[in-house]
């Protein structure tokens, strides 16, 4: 390998949404940035400020230190968390940032605002440009302006054309799955879109708890917005036999939360459904581990990081037969698909898993673990590194697009079973090591805190002693002065 091939890169990642925002695009950008930083690259994020503080900051994301350039932003009134940047002064800011950083590549995560102006600035400077599309305009219109029904199709077509106009300016266009790439090519009029999985670190979600329906529990994790169709999940659960005593955990927040809470009451299942809101990264693997199955009724997933995390946890998935979800959920192999608006079928597929024998649960679980191997974050990082450098011979797609990935599984062969078990044990070990590191760090912080406290106590005692001495000296001096006056 030549020296240039291993040279650390300077990468600018432009985001319209980035943590502390919680959504798929923000989580992908964070994990991409964290992985690149771990590989020794210099990573700069350009994103909207999440409060009144803006400027350049050193922030920790995905356990890695990176520079985040926060641009002054405003809250979108129709949405709980999303913010936007005033576009008319943005170009001067992106020009200045790129002149300061001098990156090898700019990678935008959407074409909307931040990406649009970074493309302009980078194009003028001859910087290599990549764009990853995570969005469907249909899902954004409701948060920006009220469009009458009769005008929606026209607006959507215009929005896709606008996406194509920006994306055609970049060197490489990527999106998480082949199906999403085909949609982008047909709707936006672009060509050569690369399908590259968002990828995950499966070891973070490895566990020793077998999938069980002894206490049936369904998990949903994601934004509580309309296109996720969580209302259909609640309706499907209401159709299950009450004797199952099925519990539902809904993790996340969004504009539909109050409506969904009221719907659960209306359906008579409010005691079965827990709305947990946002949870910490430490709690995330535990939520998957508690579940019998993961449900994803959304009709607008260009991939689904939450579904991949559930698979890495060894959980079966019941998902809508829509967009890119069939790419992850192979019907009958690691879960089941249902037609998006067919609540009866949805309920039947949930029941099939919630009442399955343990051998069947083990088969579904093992197939999830087998399929998730094609979505390794390290392979995703290697592909993007090659694109950033412009390597002509680098791999251009992730392993989930191979012919073998789409083949029916049934039950894993003995060799594949052994491979899954070996990877599972390795992942458990990595997760255990990470836990040990966290414990060690906490212990060192506790020791440091105790040491600092002890030193502060010593300093305080020393100061008190000196104050006593000073007070005594002042008292003696005062007595001498009174004595002299007498």
C-alpha cells in the first residue's frame, strides 16, 4: 500500500441534522464521524447549533473528539427538535470554513440547506464532493409548509427535481440500500447512485439473553412521527389475545406522541404500552435485549438503523413491506413482512412470533445475527475512505448487495451456525471489554475526584492555619498598638 493510500484525511461532514438530534440521519453522521476519527482522520462537522450557542467547538461523539462548527439556527415551529439555518448568509460561512480547514473531501448528508451551500463552496475550490441521501421530500413537506392535497404531487416532483439539481454536482452519490438508490435515480433523475449500508458496530448490541416469549414484549424505537405508522402498531396490538399479556415499549419522541398516548387509551391497551421517550446510549442495548421482537411499521425507511440494531441483538423483526425494510427483514427467515395498511396481517405476524416455540425463536434470532454481518461498520468506513481519496479500484458497495445476501435461508447450515456463534462470542467479549474500560474509566475518575478533594482539603486546612496565624498576628499587633498608646 502506498504512502498516499494510508495518509490521514481531512474530512468535512455537512449535516442539516446532527446529535443531540435523534434520528437515523443524525446517528449515521455521528457514527461515520466517530469511525473516521478512530481511523486517525481529522473530522470536522458543519451543523446547525442546537441552542443559542454557535461557533466552533471540540465535542465528543461516538466516543471520539472532533471539531463541530455550529451555525446559528432557528427552531422549526412544526417540529419538536429540528432547526434550520438562515440560508442567505450561509455561503460566506461555508466559504470561510473550507478556506480554514482545506479538506480533502466534503461529504454532505442532505441537499437541503447545509449541504446545498457546502456543495457551492467546495465546487469552487475543486474539493472532492460526496452526498449521501437519507431523506424523502414527502416526509419533510409537512414540517415546512402546509400544502393542499391537490398540490402535493406537483410539490413532490419539484422537490425531487431540486434534489437532483444539487446531487448532480457531486462526484459520488450514495444512499443506504439498492432500493433507495433506484428510487433516487428515478425520482431525482440522477445516475450511478452507490448503495452503501449505514453499517453498525454489532458488538455494541451483542447479548447472552435468548429471544423469549415467556413475557411477550414488543419494542419500537424511532421518531414518533406520522410516517412511522406507530398508530398501526397500537391497533395491531389491540387485536392480540389479552391472554398473551403483551407489553409494548415505545422509545423516542416526536409530534405524534400525545396522539399515540390517547390512542392507546382509546384502544384499551394503555396499561400495556410504555412511552419511554429518549433513552441513553447505555440503555439502548438493554431495550433490545428485553424485547421478544422489534416492530417497524414505517413506510418511509431508506434503511433503518434501529432495525439493524435489533438484528444485532438477535431479535426477530416484524416490518412493513415498504421501501428498504424488505432488504433487512427477509420474510420467514429473520421475521415477517406485512402490507403497510393491513393491520390484521400485522397483528397476525406479531402473534406468530409471540406464540412461537423456542426452537423457532432461536432460528429467527440466529438468522438476524447472520444477516447483520453484511452491515459491518468497518466495511462501510473502508468504502467511504476509498471514495474520499478517489481510489478508482476501491470497493463501491457494501456486502448486503451481494447475490448471497438475498437468498432464502430457512435454517442456517452447521458451518454458518458455528460462524454466527463464534462471532457472537467475539462480540460478547468486545462488549465485555468495553464495559470493563468504562468501569476502569469511572474508577479512575473517582480516584481523581478523591485525589482532588483530598488536595483541596489539604489546601483548605493550610489556608485555615495561615488565617489563624494571620488573625493571631493581627491581634498581637493591635495589643501592642493599644499598649503604646497607653
